[in-house]
C-alpha cells in the first residue's frame, strides 16, 4: 500500500518539484520514497515517484520506482497482488531478486504485455513505462479499490493516487466544474471519470489508460455490466452447491489477504460481513486474530457490544474503544486534508477513528466491505422491490395525478410515498427513489442550466428487469467504488494502515453473479446465502438484529458548534466573491435551515444531507484556498 504520482510531459518538471508532489502523500507511505526522471523521445520526459508503506519484502529490494531486470520497464505501484505467488511460479524464468509482488507485475508484463491485467488479481493502481514502445500505461483494479487520478494538460499528463500531488504540480490552475456541484450535494461524492476540477479525471475501475506521444486511449478490461451478463448466463442452480462454492472462494480470498510481513487484524463491527471475514481469518490463523471495534454512547449507533460477543465466541484478541461525540467532532477539520476532493459521507469520521485504533497494533486490516452490494444487504433494496410491485399503480396514479385541483395538480395533494412512486417514470433512473423537491433544492444551488444529471441516467444499460439486481449493479458501479472504497482508503491511509476486502476478490465477485438472486434475497431476507455461511461459524443469536451503520449527528452539529462557520460559508458576500453558487438562493436556504429548522421544505431535517454536503465543499474550498 502506497501513494504514487508522476508525469509524462514536454514541460520540464524538476526532480525537486516531483519530490514535493510526492511528499504530499507521506501518510500513504512513511517507510520509504523514490523519485526518478527519465528522458523519453520526441521531447518528453517521464517522472515516476512513490511513497512506500512496506507490507511485503520490507527490505530495500522492494524500493520503487522499480525496474525490470532487462531495464526495459519501470513501474510505480500502489496495492497488493494476491495471486503473486502462483504467478511467480508460472514466471519462473524471470530472474527475481525480491519477494514482493511488484516485481511479479514486471515479469508478467514482459510475458503478456498489457494483457497481464487479465492474469493479476488484487487491488492496485499502477503506472508502467515501456522504453521499447515509449508507452506509459495507467491501470486500476477491477472494482476500484485503489484510487488513480490524472490531469490532462494539452499533450501532457500528470497522475497521482490523490489530488494533492496534482494540485502541487507547476502550472495547475484548479478550475472548478460548477456543473458537477448539484450532483455532489445530492450524492455526497463524485463518480469516475469526473472530478471536481476541469481536465482532471479518475481512471475508472477496471480501466487501462495508454499514453503515447500525447495521445490517450482508454478501455476497460473488466466491466460489471459485461461480466454480470456473461456470468449470470451460467447460474449455479443448486443452493447447496452455491453456498459451498461461495464459502470455498471466501476462504481462499481471506487466506490470500492474510499474506503479509507485518502485523494483521480485522475490523469487526459485529455485523454479518465483518464477522464472517473475521471467523474465516481465525480459522486460518494459529493464534488469536486481532480485532478492532469502536463503540458509541448513543445506543442506536453502538454495535460494540455485539462485536465483543462475536470476538469472544471466535477466540479473537479483541480491542474496543468507546468514542465520544467530542472526539468525532474534533476530526471534522481534518476531512479536507485527507479527503482532498469534496466527500461528504459522514461515516468517514468513525472510519478514521477505527483505523486509528487498529494502527496501534497492526499495519493491515481486513474489512467486510462489498457484502451489501454483491449480496443484497441494504435497506434500499427492500424499497426498490416494493417500487417494482407498485409500477402499474404508480403509472395510474401519475396519470390521474395530472388532473388540475385548486390551482395545482391532484398529484401534489397525494401522500409523499405515493408521489415518489408515481413520479418514478424515467426508465434510466427507476431504482433511484427520491423526492423531486430534494433534487430541485440541490439543482438550485448553482445558477446554471448546464448541470450534469443529479441521478445516474444509465440504468437501462444493465439490461436487467429486476429492480433489486439493477440497483445492486448501479451501486457496484457508483456507490461502492466512489463512496465506500474512497471512504476506507482515505480513512485507513490517514494512519498508514492498509485495508483489504476479501468479499471483493475477483473470484468471489464473479461467482456472486452466478448465484441466483433468490438465494440472496429469500422471502424478504436480505443477504440470505451470506448469512447462512456466517451461521456455520457463529450462532444465529449473536448476529440477528436490525442493520445499523456509522453516522454522526449532522443536524445537531450544523445547528450547533458548526453553525457560525456554516453561516459564514453561506453569506452573500462570501458566495459572491467565490463565484460558484447562486448567492441569494443558497444564503436563504442555509439561513432558513440553521435558524428556523422547523418548517418549510428547505428547513426540515431531511435536507441536512444537502446542508452537510455544502459545508464539506466550502470547508474543502477554504482549506486548499482554491
């Protein structure tokens, strides 16, 4: 786990400038650093840099940038290749010097070229310079576990694991894309390939970018839509076979992720996913697995007591720490420093706290991320199932609702839930159930009609009629890589901690597409097959309870200790000077939300997500002095 950055440019960037860019990511790799510049052809120079968090082969032999034995290739790389030991046997004719996975990637490229991406499995973001062809490749893992940004400046390109190195690059202007802001305010994150800056992009999950002499070509070597379509045509029809097949793949995935030359543990919330990962890890360990959980004094958020019971049952070495609201609040000011693009999922704060706790004892932590998206675990999946059952009544209600009544429409008089289903007529956004007033409020923050659609308008591309499956695929494409994985990457790397996610192993993900949906959502039981596997290790009574999640009291903070700062951010003078938002609308919206807080569509607590997203954006803007 590391941070990487570099460039391919005709504009001279010095070694010292590249070093400054690289060192903005010190937290991602405090153990070592490397900065190198190479002369290419046609006036181009290539700069590669890395900050290293040593996980495999802690010796200097794992130093990066790393060169192939024949000098043809150079790589700077962030991540872990979990099948590197099998590949190393297959590539035994290569003269390996180290025991790390980085050198295996170089050997794989020399044998298969860029098609080596089809052979490696893991989480990664990398840049490879091929001197023979003068190509530079940027590559990202299949589900987007590791981040990779790039700035296209004419015929030059600058890349990095985070935005900070790019912002430090000479000549970077940082022009904000106003048209993206309403979507951010609503979704609370920005999906690839977009970023908050003009001409700066995220490489998509499962993507390859080839840069040659100023020209860029991109393609996806692994795409959820295509892989799902292919694998779902070969379903595992027997439940017992599906359960056993999934269990064996999970066991292998966990075992692969326990390979490390540093201390390792697990995040344990006491929920199904983290408990199952921990149980399998304990099965593979000859000593108690270290587990970590944070607790809260607020009962509705607190899962620590359940995690402790699970840990005791499994025989783990458990550490828990109860966190006060004050300790959570103190982290708010650090959000823009480590989430260097606006990111407003407030569960980032508890995620940072549990990462800090784990780092005291381990350098690698396994998590249960991915279980909800691949096995139908979120509560929204119940809602979209109900929405599909109400499709015909909803269409009728929509038609009848157009009847004029008292200067408006009959639909406006109907109950909220009826309006949501009735207005859900767009086939591209069928599973994104939301109040229209919420979208209208977010859209009005920026005074322009040229905005990117707030909802994701590509659901029909999945070719799936089942609303639950369609929403799961949408979440795998958007929410999982751009929210959940971003949250954990930045939270863990803030403390130089590597987070590994066994459920997002390639074989597990692809096998999940072969499991019939009725095995995942069985008579209203979400994540049925995954729960069934968990019960093989842990008594049902320790796991069965309503789903909860991390969160912070946004309303109380925004209307309390953050009130003055939020009002300053939304004053008309600040907004007019900033030149991004509709100053009159935003100032009134935030003032009503903060001061009144008890009436009117723009003051209810259901608008706290927009208010929080706005606060986080303004905090980010002020921190980086954009």
